[in-house]
């Protein structure tokens, strides 16, 4: 039985295909269209899933869409009416799209797929909850979902038991932890639904000077983690912006203009917001534990991508185990909806082993075999050298040890926002200059942004203050005390981002200013080749950690195809590109500017 899950029309549209309960494939539409956070109907992602399974739409037994469009439309309409006539511009902009397209999802699915069978529409947070619980290792677990908003719900908790997911309570729009985070993301000059992780990365440079102001004026939080927001300060219900003039007055001026210089104010706001978020998540976790009495917790929703809050919940919270959906945002809703189709709609049995999840490392996207890579290289007359597996691993480990920056393109593309060793840029975590080099010359992004470590799972506790697995880069942990280099009094006095270049540990390129790291544990079972590479690097250096950052530049999605990878490689100062068993050296390549086949598509953002 084949079940297709779809999410679209908010951000990060995606498709997922499940066969008899097994997750076969999943991908975001942005990877194919090259439009970051593409929200359109995921036609290309669907085509990939069907082609990968060797089936047509006529062979699907069920299609599941991740929310209820009419219920979401009801929320929008009621909200506009509540604030009328204020918000007429937003109303005029939104309504035609709903009336022409979004309300007719069933017809759109049938027309675009040529599908005539059954379509189901779980609720948004039910899809989140299903994406968290069903692939998890647990037979029974508490579930907590937190995001901006679905239809009406913004936060919910419940229980997953066997093949059943039940939500027990929720918090409704406009009161939303995700929208609070997005509002301050907007105010600090970053893009909503995209820049929230930048705010999280900026937080350690600041002090929580505005925390009391946030609690006193913006959000009222109870001991159980429930909250209400003071909507006098926000504009997202009725306008085209997140905040208003009263918000500006509270924080002493207008929002930062995007791309202008960051100031200490933005750093302090980021730190204040992050601490408030962590405290709310911890209170919610404690309440969910009190209500359910379960030792396992599953998380999903966009707020579950806040790895700092997740790490704190694991360390300080009551749960023994936490499993977080790798595609915790709306993309993961496609996966959750498909699994609801199998387990709830068709009432199929489920049994987990309490050890391993069923998400296959989240390596669920397109894969390009040796023949396809060979064809690509020869089609564009590129200079590349092919190696046997062991030779390739040996060579790449040596290149990392020589402080070279390498684009690593191998195996199935990751599902979710994190690169996990398939579409990854790698480098030497021991290099004190590597963070600045990668940010400025490779990623073309803000200099304050930290990089993540990939560490062998067997060696994680030798480098970080954590004993648990973190395969999806959704937990932070502190670098081990014995690996840290204490800052001098003079270094402590440095202002904000000046602290970036201070060497803080013997793996400085992945050590954030607060000695934390957003880590990925690499497992032999899910990515044997990446594991083998890091093992070889450890054999040569004694260090079981390398840098892992997503294979893209600022403003574009993670690469999907060999062509995407080569274009990204050539537009940056990466030294080498690995495509399967081929290594391409930058100095051997012809500049793209001289090649008319590439030039039109090749423009920096």
C-alpha cells in the first residue's frame, strides 16, 4: 500500500511516500525549484517520490494533506473580521489566493497528479504530532508540538501509544511562542520563517537585558508553561508586518533594517528572547511530564528546531529520552500526514524497538549513482579524478588535515533543514581560522554564525558534555571542560562579535562563544561512508570531529544535484569537490564566467 503525504502553501512545501508503513522517500520542493522555502504545490517533490518508487499516481492507495484548508481559512477570516477595518491591505492580498487556489486542495491534488482516489486532511498539529511519534523509537511517549500556527493551534501536547496519537490540550492563535520568536526575528532585521536560527546563533553574544521587558509587556507565562500574548504590541493578525509602533516604542526605536550592521541591542534582544523561549519550553515539558507520567518525549513543530532549548530540556527536564523530528517544521507535516494515513486511517499495527527510529538517518531524498555522476562530469567536460572507496576516503581525510575546504556530495539527500553528511561542506574543526574562512569565503553569510560538528557517535562523550545520540543536529551540548581554553580578562571585555575570533577550545571552529556546539553524532548504521571518513581522519589526527555545514550559500537551498553542487563549488572559495567517487580540484576547473552554458544561471544573491 502506497500513501503520499503532502504539505504546501505556507513555507517549506514537501512530499513524502510511505509503503506499508515504511518511509521510502521525502523531500522539500525548494531543493528542486532552487527557491528557498518554496511554499508552492510540491509538484517536483511528488514526481521525485513517485519516480524513486517506480510507481505512478494511479498506483497510490491514499493521499494525505497535512492540514485542513477550510479550518485555516476560517481562522484567517475570523481574524480579519475581528480587526476590521484595520488590516484591509493584508485581507486584499490574501483572499484571492485562498479563493482561487488554497481552498480547493482536493481538486488541485487530483488535477496535478491525475489521481482519483481517497484524500484525507488531518489537522496541522496532528500531522506534527504524528511526524514526531510514529518514526520515533518508542512504543509509548508524550508528544509536544510548538510552531507559529496551524489552523488555530499553536502549541499542543498529547500521547502516542502503539499506532494511536491523541492530542490532549492546546494553545490557540494568536498566542504563539513561534510567532513571538518570529516577531523579534523581524524586529532584529532578519527574515521571518527563515532567520529564526540566526537569532538563536546571535544570542550568546548578548546579555538578557530585555527579558523582564518581554515578560512584563509581551507574554504572560503560567507555571504550567501556558501563555497569553499582549496583542497590543503585535501586528501579525491584521497587518503585513510582525510588530507595530507600540512595540518599537517599548524597545526604543524601529526595527533594524535588514543587512545593516548589528548592534549590541540586537544581541541582547536575541539573548533575552532565547532565554524566555527556553524557560517556556522547560515549563511546558515539566507540565507534559506531570500530566502523562511518561519517560519518553517526542517533539515537532518549528520551535522544535531550536536546538538550544531542546538541549536544555534534555539536561534539566524530567524526561529520560527525547526524540525530535528532523524535519520538525512544515515539511515534516507531509511525513506525519502520510503516517496518519497508514496507522490511523487504515488502523495498521505499529511496534517500535525502543532503540532505533525508522527515519533512516533522514537520508530520504534523491541519490545519484556512479553512472549519473560520470555522465554529468563528461557532459560539461569537467576535470575530475576517480578513486576507489578506500583511496577516496584516504585522500579526503588528508585534505581535511591540510585545512582544505571540501564540498561533500554523497548518497541520498537529507530531508529537513540540516545537512547530515550527504550534502555537506566539511573542514578541520581544529583550525582557528576555519570558522571565519567558511563564513566569509564559502557561505557568504554573517560572521557571527557558528558551525556544527560531525562527531563519531562512539566518541561523542570524549568531546562534548553529552551521553546521548544527536543524529539530526537538533541538540546543543557544551564542549568538554578539559578541551576548553579559558578567555583572558581582556578577551572577556571584547564587544559582541569581536569574541568570535578568540580561540576557545582545541576544536575552535565548532565552539560557539558560550562553549556550546550544535552537534551531529555520525552513526555507522545510517551513513557508513561519512562515518568511515571521520574515522580515517581520527586515525590520522586523533580527532573524531570535523566541521559540517550545509552545502549551499546564503539565500539558496541546500544542493540537490551534481550540477547544483558544482555551481556552488565554483562560486565559492571551496578547494575541492567530492562527487561520489570523484574528486574535483578547484585549480583544475575552468572559471564559470567563461562558460556560456552556466553564466545565465550563475548570479550571486
